[in-house]
């Protein structure tokens, strides 16, 4: 069970990493300046979680 | 521990048993104590009785039928004590149903009166059990139907029970601390 | 906006976010890894690890120290834990005060200072808690981590969509799978918080604990405050302690542990072991929802205008004035209550006494301050220093 | 303290207004307001740690939104949604009321299981919306129905996040809420559906079938049903065998259901593209949640949150009863789920103190909150609704205005539940 729970936890880090990937791509692609700023801010929790800092 | 007991005794000796000028009812042991609202007041009452060697049984969920059976036994209780103030640990599903409690106690008082028992309405846990609407309901159900009101000083900070005793004519026994209850009751029992 | 300007904005916003992440990240990292020093007191005879009682916790963040203070004289065994909820600092401060000072004349005392290490190493998003608080001591300031009510998601992720307490089956809010005082009696194959409770139950069973005390604090809006919550097995002791303390030191109430509220130590430890289980609540205005500025000052002084105003409207279950509820008062209350309960335990159970010496009572803690009772790590031998 | 907290609230309001005046988006205006309030509170410094920490407040809820939408988008791309719509239209086009009844039940399920109204909109909203529009219901009425039913689904048991959070905060077991929540949310959802959708023409079957997209030939009930079955199985497994099932969490449940949808799809799906588009489409929703978290943290830090909370609980009881129908939805619009610990806990402690039935009172409040998900600045479910339905009308004049009567009805019923909580205590159970 512990191993299963660990695997599940890893899946959540992968989901978060994917969100970061899409956000980063969106920042590069967007032509809207406000969106670019918002996307940057949205990166914060996902990055710190992936790095296992918070 | 000795220090604590010593200071407790000291407080006890210094405490003043306040009794109103009204005629005190007959208080006899053994006693049976229950609670409207399932607060630990009944437990505390039993503990102080044990310390003063007054026979007392604690039945938190005592019903009228049970009381009748117990009272008819040779050493059956002669005095019914009902502590007021409710327990709120775990609201909702884990809590108590105040309406059921009120119903149980109303039946109990009726039964006690039929059996000729003295009913003591007590509030012995201080203002902390006089905060909310359920506390109030518990008090207003029991106190007006009691033969004697027993309170500690910190339950009567605002003079609520003193005033009620004066207007209703129900005698009031007021002691400083819960630990003073035993000696005060002994005095009443011995007076009979 | 031209492409060039857009690119500049993008780069600047990313750079600002990066700077913010570095600044905050360092603080989060330092907080999670900050080690509190504990100087082994004269009475401590052995320091074990929680994983000694449940192997899978070895090397995990929740493998805390288990301090054993043994008099060598036969008697009872008591167990005291702090930091079930690390946002309630009087708990761990009191536990540490016992470890650094207590000597036993009879019986054994076991202490865990930081029962849920994971929760003590994370702060709560949305609630703006300070990361640390400092206690003044005669030899300088001593710094402690301020934690959360729930274990860190870094150690327990994800949460279920609803938490089902084991073995009662009672439903609780999803995040309570990380709430150390909702996951008793624990589960060997559960999430880390449940495993930690399971390990603590093993300590209780293997060490033959007779009486267990869990130290807490509560907001003044909450009905269960300034009180001793007792399993029915400990009701007489708790009732008597309440009356004796109220008549000699300070007002403290008593509550029964509700039989249908599961997952809490005062219920499950009593139900699932031979130990009597008791939980203490001290008043902590910092936890009130109506509190004003959230900072270390409020945490330590318990002074808050908004909470006082709520009191004036009759919305509180404990009194409060401009003096607040200082940490020394809260720690002092815990010290005296614990000592009183142990004394009564001995009175009610002859031959199983736990006689504690050199732990200050309420008046002394209030007069000297909590910090007065902490030992200076710089003057201690290295082998006597432990880390929480 | 009063001055300081009041000043912070003023700074938030002014900064937000100025930012909006300069045509900044709601999210950025709110972020600026939070930063400005933080700086004023800290006396000129930027409380960086608090700003970053606040962004974590709704991280898990954001992941639910993302994965639930991904799941539904996969079903859409595979033709499963079109298949279901056609089947429902064919089966029920003659019996309007029965059709409306089943559609309401369908709408209640996703939110009831996840506690999120957005999950309902994102998973079955478009599907039901399409069917409703073929039943001759106007675009704005369809949007209003979807929103109210989504809000009621979030309120519906077993998972009502507001009740759970407030119960957790006041140490109540989350027990006994099933029946009162079910009664309240069902009344609300069915009222909205039948009030707004009862009248309309019968579906012109042939025309509808002609206009509806054709699902791939191999699509059948098994292919579209199994992914839902997987999802329901995973959720139920956690309840039926809680101690032998690993902790999967809703987001991964949606991902696992998505995997089954991919495997069963009759046509090859471009998974990466769909996933990317999903997250991209949800950015406004996730963005607002993250920014609201930051704002809440700054408000808690500065005492502004406490001042609001104090203001509400010190109102006289009769004022509270007569204004909660406004206070709760408006605060939900402002703060999202954070209202449950912020206002819910002190209110439930207050109601308990006044001798009311805590379970009924909290259930009533927990049904009033989601109604606020249509209100600005966050308007999470409202935005999701117009986004998913590709609503072309005006947000306030058309969508919100049409929803007002059912909203008012739900709020009125819930207020009555609150006032008569003791009389209704027989409803407690489950």
C-alpha cells in the first residue's frame, strides 16, 4: 500500500509538471501582455510544489 | 499533593456558606444525581459527595422509571439532584439533543415529586456553562421546579440565581467553590 | 504593443516571479529544515525514536524523539505529547519544559515534544502564520518553528475526496487525513499521519502506558476551551483536577470525550489501549477567525482587539481583556494541569504513582516566564543535545 | 487595529477599482490590490513569502478542475458526448418532463461527488446544455439552468466542501448532513430546471439529429459508459473499502477515467493537444483561484479578514437572518471556498450558541454559498458556464438576470431552513 501511495504521489508531481509545461508554453505564445503576467504568477505554486519546497 | 489538599482545605474553611433567609427544605442522603445537558456537573457533584462521605449515585441518563425503581429499594435515594449547563464537545451528530434531555428531566422531576423526594437544582460549573441558549434552556427547565437551588459563587457572578431565588421564593444555597458543596450539604443533612 | 515590448514584459514578469520564488523558497526550505535544540534534562534516562516502535517511519520526516524519564522506582507510566497541532505552541513548549526539567521520584514519564513533525514544518496557505516565534530566556532568544494543524502536503499528497477514519468509518473533511488529532488510532498502511498515530499507539501499548495526555490550545470562539477533555476511564481524575485547580490556581473546566466523535486522542487512545486518555485545551486567541493582525506578537501575547470585541458581544466561551492570553499563562496552565492529573492518578491508583519533581507550576511559569526553564544548548554537552 | 484593517480594506478596494479603470483584467486587478495591501501593511516592504504562500491556497481544487475538464474533453473529442446527446434526444423527445428530470439528476452527479460546481459544468454542462437547447429553451435560460444545477450539485451530498470545511473548523463530525443537503439541493435544482425549462417546443427530432454532430460509427454505450463507470467505481471504492484502497484523490481518479476513455475511443485521440488545450482553456479559472488565495493571505495577515468576520458575527441575529442571503453569496463571489472557514466557522459557532440545530443551519448556509459562484469578482462557475456553453449574450443582462428568480428561490428556502433549524431537526441524518 505504501508503494502504491508513493506512486500515486509521483503522478501528482507529474500532473503539476505538465501544468507548468503548458503554462510556460502559453507564456511564450500569448500576444496578450496581461495574460503573460498572469501565467507567470500562476507558475508559482506549481513550481515550488514540483521542487518539493512547499 | 499534600500542598494542594492543604490549600483546598484552607479555602474550604474560609469559604462562607451563603444561605438565603428562606426556609431550607429537608435534604436527606442517599442522593442521586443526574444532569440536564450531559455536562460533567453530575460527576463533580458525586466526587464532592464522596469526599464528604455522603452517599450519592451518579446516573447521567436517569429516567423516571429508573428513579421509581431505585427509590422503592430499602436504601433508595431520598434526594434528586439535577445539575444544569450543557456539554458542547462535538456539535452536531456527536452532541446532545437538548429537547430530549428537557423531556427526560421534566418527567424525572414529576416522578420525584410524586415520590416525595427533595429536588435540588444545581449549577456548579461557573459562567462557562451559562453561555448559550442550551445552557439557558437547561437552567430554566430545572431551577423553577426545584425545592432548593445550589450554586457556586462563579455561577452567580451576575446575581441571576440570587434574584431568581428572591422572586420565586425557592431557597438558595450558595457556596464559594465546588469543593465547598460537600460540607454545606452535610450541614443541611445534619440539621434535619 | 510591439513584439519587442511584449517580450520585455514577459521576461520581466518571469524574472520577478523567479525572484519571488527564490526569496520565498529559501524561507520555506529553511523553515522545513530548521532544527530546534532540546537539551536533555537531568531526569531523561533514554531517548528513543518513534520508528523504534514502527519500522516504516524510519528515516521519514515524522520519526520524532521519544524521551523517557525513568525514576527507577516502580510505579505507573505516563505519556505526554505536544505538537499534535503545531499551530498550538503551548503544547510543544510545555512538553519541552518537562523534558528539560522533570525528575521523577516514582514511575516513568515518556514525552514526545513534536508529535507531528511534518505539520510543524509547514505553514498554512491563506492564514498568514509567522514562520517562527522566539521565547526570551536568561541566556538569549530561543527560536521555534510555528507549524500548521495539518501535515505538509509534501509528505502526504494527495488527500482522498473524503477522509474515512479507521476503524470507525466516520466521514471527515478530506484534509483531515493529515490532521494528527483526527487520525487516531492510526493505520499501519495508511498515509503518513495515520502511520504516525499507529506508531504512537505502539508506544502506548509496548511501554504499558497508564495515562496519556495530549496538549492542545483552542480559539475562544470554540466551546471546548480552558478545559480537560477526558475519556470515560479518566473522568473522575479530570473532574477532580478541574475542581482542585479551579479552587487553588485557575479556572479550568472538564468535558467528557463524546463517544460518537472519532479520530481524536481522548476517544481513540482510551478505546484502543489500556491507557486513560486526556486532552488539555488552553486559550489561544491567535486561532480565532475574528483575529486582527496575524503575527508573532499575537501568537505570544494573545492580545487582540477584535477578539476582545467579540467577547463583548458574548460570542466567546472564555474571557479575554486587553491583557490577552500570554504564552506563559498558557504554558503555566498546562504545567499545573498535567502535574495535578498525575498527582490524582497516583491517589486514585495506589502503587502506580508517577511522581514528578522540578517542573514549575502555573504561578512560577507566569512569574519567571517559560524561557526561564529552557537550558542553554551552548553550555550543554554535545551528546545531551537533541533536535526536534 | 480597526483603523489599520479598515485602511487595508480601503487600499484593496481603491487599487482594484483603479486597476479596473485602467482596463486590467479581474485577476491582475486583484493581484495588484493584494500586493498594494501587503505593502501598506508591511510599511513599504513587500511581504513576498505571504504572496507566494497564498498562491497555494486552492492548488488542489485547481488540479480537480484541470483533470475533470481533461476527462470531459476527451469524451467530447472521441464522439462520446455527441453519442449521448443523440441517444437522449431520441429516447426522450416526446416526454419532456421526464427528460428534464433525468437531465437534472445527471447534472447533480458530478458536483455531488466532487463538491465542485465547475466540475459539473466542465463534465456534463455542455452535453445537457445542448439537449436543452434542442428542447426549445432559449440560450440564456439554458445557461441559467446549467449554472443553478451546477451550484446545487456542488451543494449536494455526499461531498459539500463548504459544510466539510466549516464542520472541520468547528470540530463537528461531517455526519448527519446527507439528508438536509439532499433536500435543499434537490429542491433548488428541480425548481430551476422546471421553472426555466418547463415551457418550450417539443424537440424536432429530425432537424435536431441532422444538426447534431455525428459520433464515429463504432461509438456505443459501452465505450462512453465505461469511463464514467471507472470514475464512479474509483470514488465508491474509497467509500466501500476505505482501508484497503490507496488514497487516489479526485484529480488522479479523473486521469484514470481519462485513460479508459482514451483506450476505448473509436478514433485516435491527440492526447497532448487535448491536454494542452484543456489547461489553456482553464487558465482564467485557475488564475482567479490562485490570485484569490494570495488576496486572502494578505487580508488574514493585515487583520482585514478578521474585521470582515467580526463585522458579520456581531450583527444582531435578526439582521443576520435577513441579510445572510446576500452576505453568503457575495462573500463566495469574493473569496470562494475560503468563506467556509472565514465566515462559516464563526457563524456556526454563533448559531450553536444561540441554540439552533447546527447541522441544519450549516446545511442551509452550505447551499447558499455556491449560489454566489455566479457573482464577480471570481464568478468561477458562472464563467465556466458561459465559457463551456459558448454563451453569446451579455453576462449580467441576460445570464445573471435570468438566473435571479431561481437563485432567489434557493436563498429563500435556505433562509427558512436556517430560521426554522430546530423545527427541521428531524431531517438530520445520513
